[in-house]
């Protein structure tokens, strides 16, 4: 004769039924359905498993845990989530805040720097993949800062862009009226020998693009002597 599976009446049948219907988590509703069947109609675990649509092992596990622990056996956090995280999301945001300010200034922010700060806060070493997941979670990305020349004058550049069309028209007015050749707008640049400081890629928050100076460093030679 098959062994009868019974549930200990930690809760009344009506309360179990209400939780079975109203719990927002599907896996909790399924557990309450197993308990409800074992409470109001105790029978073979195989029959309950067939009625609920689960395995016999699941029925034995749920009923055994519920009989020992009561409601606490059902109201578990469930799978997934950050149950073993080193820091909360708010703590991670506070940890990244100084690097956020540095990124806006165009200073290089590397995984190694963030990793050292992270390890100082948690008190032990962590894998680089932990930092990579942290940066992805806070929507940071790695890109090259936008360069600019340190001697550039922003206001003059804006004025030139705004007045460029008028400057071209004024220049056209100075030529011979009989000259009907098409106007060709050309740009002029100068070449020089030297070393150019090239900005490297850096970690920055989403929607941020830092600006960093990009200086040309010239080295001249006189009589074979490098100065």
C-alpha cells in the first residue's frame, strides 16, 4: 500500500487556498497547491504530483520542508537576484562616484584602479570579472575621450562656424564681376614633424564623452643634437 502524503496544519485550509490563488509568484503558488492537496485530500505523492503537474520528488521535498519549518519553507527568496553581493547597488554607486568626476575631466579610469578601491572596501581580493559586471550594471563603457588642442579658443571656433557662410559671400564679392567660374571651398593645413600625445580609451558612464587636451610635442635637431 502506498504511503499517504499529509501536510501538517500550520495554516488553515482556507488560508492556504487564499495564498495559492493570490501569491504573485508562480513558484510559490505551485508550492501552496501541493500543500493544499496534501492538507485537504491526503493521498499518495504520485497522485498529488500528477494533479499539480510536478515530479514526485518535488512533492516529497515541499511537504517535508513545510512540515518541519512551516510557512518559512515556502516564503523563500527564490532563485536569482543578488543574494551574495559584496555591496548593494547604492554602495556601488557611491564607490564609482569619484571615478565619475574623474571621467568627466577626461582622466583615465581603468579597471585596475576601480578594482583596488573595491578591494579596499570589501576587505579582500576579487576577480576582474566582478568589476566588469559592476561597470556593466551601472552602464559604464570604454571609449576614447574627444581630444582638443590646449591653445584652441572655443568662442572663436563657434563664431567662425556661425559666420563662415557670410565670410565666403564677402570673399566672392571681391572678385571680378565677369568671373563666372564656380567657387571651390578648400581647407588648408600645415604639416610638422613631432610626437603627438594620443588619448587612450577610458571607462566612463553612459552618455558621457570626456574632453582631453591633445598636444603636439615637437623636437628639433640642430647640428645633430636633439633638443
